[in-house]
C-alpha cells in the first residue's frame, strides 16, 4: 500500500501511473479515496490519477488529538503534492475535500493547474446543523457509526438514489463502508464542524475552476455552490440531476462527463 509521511502523519494514496497530467482526488467526510473509483476509471487512460485518504480516515494514519482541523488537512495536501512532485496538478475535492481545494486555490495557486469542487461550501457549518452533528459525533465515538448509518445515509445520498430499487446492492456496499469507519472519525467530524469560512478569500482563486453540485444535495445545498461560483472569477457551475451529496457515486457518468469536458477544455 503506497503511504507517505507528511505534516506529522502518514497518508495512504493510490496512483494510476502514466505520463498524463496529474489529477489529485480528495474525498468527503466518512468516505475514502474509493469514492472516486468511477472517475479514476474514466480518466486514467488520459491522466495520471492519484487519490488519497485524509488523516484519520480510510487507510491513512490517525495522529490523534481532539480534532483534525481543516487547516491541518489542507497542509497535508500541500505537503503531499510537494512530496510527490506533481505540482501543478488538477485538484478534485468533494465536500471536505472541497474545503481543502478552496484553501489551496486561494493560498497556493502555484500547486494547481485547475480546481474542481463538488458538493462543498465556502461558509462555516450553519449554526442549526452543529448540535445535530455534535450528537452524531458523540454517538459515533461511543458506539461506532454502524448504529448511525440510517441517519447518515439520507444526508450523504439523494432521495432518488436511496429509493431506486435497481441500486440496492450499491447502497448496501456504501452503507457497509460508512459503518466500518473507525470511532476516531469523530476527530474529522469535529474538524468539519469547527471550520471557519473562506468566502472572503475566493476572489483570489485564479486557476480554472469547475463547481459541481447535486440538485438534491441537503448537506451543502445548491445555493452553496452558486455562492462559490459567484465568488470565483470565471468559474463554471454544473448541476447534477438526481444526485445528492455524493454525486460522483450516485451519477458517475454525469460527473465524469462534466470533469472530462472541463479538463479537456484546458490548454495543455
């Protein structure tokens, strides 16, 4: 398993190899690099695809502490890009990965060739969400996520995906992966809850940017994507039909087409 020591922790990553431009994938909370498997399959013939797990999630090490602050998670990405020698790269981040991408775009443009943001927000966590998410974190810490999957699935996936009988096997697969998170995932949850907003920094993002959002996303509603689109000069916005907070899983072909068209439009 490829692992790299960076920024006081050890990150797991997968690398498709190849001579193409690098596309680096950064996943959402409660997931891992696996959530982008459909995008890696679609892009690997033309690009070198690297997907990594955040600290304390997936197969990466957990350095401990009360929380995994988004600023530290961002510095992990900075260190990973530099250590792998892949700058400037195309960065694709979903939700928590998007929090990282926004900060990279505003503060480290030299590391990026382009930026793709899926189901994410430039704002702090809404006040009305915080008590509910803290309760979920408390239960996850003491009892594990398995007892919470019924509450979490409607946040992470759209009604369309959850109600489609033809996708029952997929749903169970992802339900199992979410349930298998370590109890220490609460550190990442606290980091997401306590993040500060970066909307004031977004006018500084000058790399080509694509913003994608599922039309049924209830975790970061489409208005959040529209706000990012309005604040990043020259950005593009794509809405994905019948998708929620995990559009890359729910509607992989639509997402693959959007990312492929975007990357293909950029001069080499």
